[in-house]
C-alpha cells in the first residue's frame, strides 16, 4: 500500500475530491489502496488504476486539473511537479484514485 506524505494544500485537495490523480517518481508501488498523510491527518483511498511513463506522457490535457487543481494549463501543472523534483527524467507513475462515496470515512 503506497504511503504518500503530502503538504497541507495537497491533502485538502485530495480530501475535498478536487485532486483525483497523484503523480510520483518511479515505477508503480504495489497495493490497491493509497494512504495520504499530512502531519497526524491520514486519508485512505482506493487506487482505480496506475499509469507509468515519462512525466510529459502522464500529465495531459485530459487530466492535469485532477493532478494539480490550481493549474490553468498542462504546462503549469508540469512546472508545479518539476518544482518538487530535482530532475524530471525517468519514469513517473500516476495513481488514479477512486471516487467512492465512502472514501473519506477513513480520514482522521
């Protein structure tokens, strides 16, 4: 089960359902449930699917708002992600989170 340590802003996006795709460097981690943690706050969500590829392949016009809700374009979403990593070379994985109505019941 992937554990994602996130900033308060990102945790809020996930909890409110604005952010439904989490992008992380590397190959897909095993598990069908994602755990988001911000301080003592924890949120558990089901992973609907995983997509691995170069960053510019997995961040597209059809999903950039689900990855970075504040972004106004694919380029802005890519810049946000590039600011988090020293290098954007190599593989990244997009974790598509399910939107079940009970997904927030496990939040603390």
